[in-house]
C-alpha cells in the first residue's frame, strides 16, 4: 500500500513538473495556461503592455474606459492586456514620434490624437525623414472614436449684443468687435444704440472685447481656431491652399483678432476652467471643444449667476479622435492584436454611451444622440444653444497647409497677442 501511495505521489509530482515546464515555454490559452498551479511563469502569464498616447481633453473618458477594459479581464491567448496611457497634445505627439524621442514618454504602440489631421501630419513628416510606413492600414487603419466640433462659448448678455441676428456672419461680427477701439461700447453703438443710452453705458462697463483660444502651435483646438478663421476670410469650406495662407490680406484681417487674444495656453480644458474661475470680467468669448463647453455650463451659472451659451460657427471643424495603430517596428503581432481588442471595446455601445455622458458625440452610429436620460447633456443644454445638427464642416487641410498656418502664427501673428508667450 505504501509503495502504491509513493508511486501515485511521484506520478502527481511528475505531472506538475511537466505542466510547469510546458507552461514556462509554451503559451497556452485560457485556463490551461494557468494550470495546475497559479504561478506566474512563462509567456502565458506575462502581460502584454499596450502603450497609448492620447490627447488630454478625453482623459477622463479614456481612463474610465481602460479601467473597465482591464476589469473585464481582457487577455490575449491567456496573457492579460495592460494599457498604459500617456496624455500628450496632438502636435507634441507627432513631433516626438518623428524625432523618435521617448525621453518624456514611453514609445507608443497606439496614438489617439484629437483629429485625423495629425495622423496625416505624422505620415507626411515621417515619410520626409524616415523610410517605410508609420501608420498601419487595412483592417488596422485609423478609426474615429469620438466626435467633438469646435464651438464658441460666450456670456449670454454679451453674445446677444455681438450676434443679435444670429451667427450667420459669425466671424465678420467677431473680427469687427475685436478691432473696435471702443470695445463693447463701440459694439453697442455699431448695433444702433444711442451713445448716451443705457445699453451703451452698460456695455461701457464691460471694457474691451476679450477673446481666448489655446495655442495654434501646441494644441489641436488652437490650430482649428486659426483654420476656421482662414477659411472664413476666404469664404471657403474646402481646398484651403498655401497661397491662401500667404495672402497679405488674411494677415491684416487676423492681426486685430490676435491683438485681442488673451490666452494662448497649451490646455483647452484649463482654458474652459479659467472661463468659469475668472468670469466675464476676464473672458467674453472662448473658442473650445463642444464637450468641454458642456462640462462647464452649470459651473458658470452657479458661480456667476449668468448663463454661458454655446454657438456653432457657420462652418466648423470636428475632431474625430482616431484610434491609430503604429506599424512595425513600433508594434509586434501580439501588441497589434491587443490594440484591436482595445479598439473594439472603445467602440462598443456601452463605452460609446459613456462618452456621450461626457459631452462627446459617439463615433459609433448605432448609439443615439438623443435619449430619455435627463442627464444627457444634449437634452439638458439645448435651451443654451447646444444642437444635435450644427451645419457644415470645413475640409481638413493638407498637412503642408496646416504647417503654413502654424508658421504664419509663429512668425507674423503671435507678436500681437496680449500674452505673447505660449503655455502657462
């Protein structure tokens, strides 16, 4: 009997040793990959770390989505997928990848810039300095995750004076107001109010017309602001050219706008927070993303007792936040498959509905914008100008035109701003 027990015991030990050896050298899926003992040996249990660079304005949504993805025990062939997200502004991530600069952030497998224009810029800049492709195509081609148009946010009383007949002449009215040497009082007179009247006197107390947007050199929203102004000046919505950007008349038209710009920070979210923090004495009109505006409407009302309203320019630009997988040698096959799993999760209905609650428009068309949910911001803030349909979109520019616009700002316009330094 003892001999039988000894044989059984040795047999079990032999099976355990054999399974551990198999586990150590053969990646097995599912439960088998972790049997018979839960020891973290071999490739089957070694996590796949997926490094994602993402623009910061979607930080909260992406962090919660990743938490849920990992909590669902996401794995590939038995290997858990761990996602590491680094927040970088879109122009910065393009520059770092092209320069292969990993000093401030780990080398990414996936980037999610604010807009597809930065994917095009990456492809163009990479091709100019390196050989081979940088962005994967086919089934792994960039896919939009979220949509957010650029909007104007303004204090209601002042907006009513600036755009009394609506925003059909949005940019002409704004440019004229910013160029008016008499500030808000001058705007009131231009709208037909008597110079000695109560309306002009009230406007006089508002001072100059105070405008803000983030930096065109370091942020996506700032570059979009400059793009929309240029399109509006040339009365176009498509095919903006380098010759359009070089037009001296455009530069002259933009100078008073630049001179009235109060903020060139490198964080669009911080700019909206400052609008609420400092109120109408500091900011009158701010260009920002729609979802950031929706996130601050209630805060502005509770802090200042005044409403801010959302306005859609006659033609705007929509950020699409493309999930972009970098090609080899940036990614291995395992990392590519892990990225595909994450992308599917981010485009799932539940995750897209979560984005809706953060003020983003879902990129997945089966997720409805309008719902019975009282907290749906597109229902809640419709009385303050928020719309499901917002009119035309301008065409994304060629990467060379985008670079020319940024150079125009750097060389010609930044010197006129009230705060010429970039960043905070």
